[in-house]
């Protein structure tokens, strides 16, 4: 048996699978996020531990005989988070998360070097990445900076709690800005930009390699009968890709989760720094991937539902009815989905969400449609950014909470003018991906049998009659961003 743990922003998800990759049980436990100031986003790592232990117990209750026979564990996690550990192994301060934008000034500081930072990291420096967060801590919390013994990504701190070992793997480490993505190793030059050394970093492995054994007290607590190995695992999106079998360059996926992501593997490291595309290592050896990220996707939907006091189900139903009327679309409002700033393609920490073309006739449904459409336009921005350097993908799978909405995927298919596919078990895709990586430690399973495609349950094709109208609105929407950009920084307090 194998366990996959997915440390997400809003919850821990955990699955138990057998040697045939049959999912025996799933469970989850909620997490909270704190926002002490505008643009700040933090999480208490103790919540990760508490929720993980709750999930272990829940799996044991659901499948006790199978659970205790677990051989190995894989861990996925939300990327970029700065979890600081002192010499005693204690957490120094709350983890600064991926969607935190406080370190925009430190991004400039990080890149003011006598060498080309971007050519080594493969990426433009953004506030969401780990490195500028450390520079911000040095500039604003010097006592905390001086205490740093190790800088760990969220899943790697959870690994430390489970095993006592300091390890990371290539896909997650790519998002720190300290990794030489071509050589797949820490760069001393990049670390020096954050006043750190390699001794502050965990050791690096590939995602399918062993990183330690589950601590004896945890083995005894949950009655495991084996010495359970913990493998490197993956960053959340690389894990989701592995769970869907997306490891080859003709494949890709769109995630409509808290953030909006477009992900496609490559056989060699590629980059499009000009459009703030992420260029990372994949979680398997000798593979890389490109990824566009919009910071606010389904959380924009959560926001408009709260503002209009409407459930997500009713909102999607309202919007679907409006979408069937071409005149209603033509006269609808516009929404910039930048509630927390934006990454691809703008790398703009100052821009914020906004509604435009509101009239006396505008109602709640008009606003709800504008939000769904605005998120979709952001996804198209990301796809177009990657198309500039890589167009080898011909298969696009849909994952994330938004993938449950047939209407939304129909809209995206028309907007992208591509066929989109929904796969089975998408909610636990990242957990499945790292449980697959955990299977590599079992030498009775041939490596070539581990990563395979996931079942497609439905496909969506473009609606020809909607394409021209959507593209016209998309071009207007882009003009709105460029107009707002001029005053965005003045609006922040």
C-alpha cells in the first residue's frame, strides 16, 4: 500500500492506494490562511501537522488492514512558501505563502547582481517565489533572519516532521529561485543573492527517490507494520501532472483551483521570461515543464458568491443561463481577476481586481458572469504566453474545483478554441501523483508501469458561434488592464 499526501493551501488531502493504483480510501482536513495586511498571506505550519495526523487517523479508520501495510509515502505541497527553521528544529515565524506579494521591492534587490540571475534560475524574480521572501525578512525582521538554520518549502517541513530529515526535490526547489534548473542543483550564486549558503538548504533528490524513514513514534502511533519510506514527492502542480500521467511534451493541463495554472512538460529546459512564464524541473529525472500562473482563480468565484450572497452552484447556474443569450454577453461587465496581484503574463504585484462597464441595468448575474469570464481570460493569457515558446501540446486535461462545472469548461473550450478533457478523480490528482512516486521504492513494480494516463470521463469542444464574440471581449479586457496599470500602485495603501 502507498499513501499520497497533498498539502494544499486550503486543506490537506490524503489517499491510500494499492499496488494496482486502486484508490482504497481518501480523506481531507481543512487549513486556514491569515492575511495580517493587504498583500500578506501566511499560514501556521502547526496546522499542517495537525491536519496530517487527522488524515492518517481517518485513513486508518476507513481501511485499517490495508493502511497498516503501507510501504511508502509521497508528499505534495503548495510551492514557494518560506518555512524558517532554527537550530532546535522550531519554526521561527508563520510561513509566508505563494500568493504573498509583500516582497516586490526585494525582487529588484535580488536581481541587482554582477551576473545574470534569470539565466541560471530560468525565471523572472517575483514576490511569490521563496527567495525575495527571505530578502524581505532580512530587511524587515532581522532577528528572525539571524535565527535561520534551514529554509524549507511547506511539504519539506512536513517531511522533516515525519522523518527528521532535511530534503527537497527538483520540482518544488525550482520555485525558490535558488536552483540552477539546467544542472538540477542549488546555485551558490543565487543563494548569495539572499545572503544564504547551501548549508541553509535541504539536500536535493528526484521526486521518486527515498528521503528517509517515518519516525518510530509515528510508526507506533498508527500501528504501521513496515519501516515506511518517504520519497521526494513534488510541488503541487508537478504532482497533479504525475497523477494524470502528464510527463511528456505533447500533454498539458489547466487547473481551476485557488490559483489558475496551465502546465505542459518539456524534454529540455525552455523559458519565456518576458511573459513571466515559470520554467521548472519536473519531479522525474531529465524532465522539465513550463507553467503559467494566475494568482486568483476559483477564489474570485468564492469572492463574488460572498458579495452577492449566492451559492457557487446557483452562481454557475445563473451564469450558464446568461451565457446562452448572445446579447447578454455583449452587454456584460468586465472583471480583472487580480485580487492578489498577478504573475503570468504581467508579474504585477500592484494590480488589484476591478469591475468595469457597470450600468444601471447591471445585476448580480451580470457581475457573476464577468468574474467567470475574467478568470477564463486570465487562463487564456497563460496559454498564449506558453505558446510563444512551446506549441507541442495537443492534449489538455482539466483539473481543480472549477473543472466540475461543465458550463465553465465549455466556455474555456470556445475561448481557447481547443478540445478540453475532464479526467476522473481530479480532486485527488496531486495526492495520486505523489503516491505513484512512492511506488518507485518497491522493486517488485516495474518503473515503466507506474506513470500512466488517467481515465477521461468527458470531452468538450469549442462552440463556433461563441469564439468571435469571446475574442472581441478578451481584447477589450486586455486594454482595461493596461489602462488600470497606470494607477494601480497609487491605489494601494
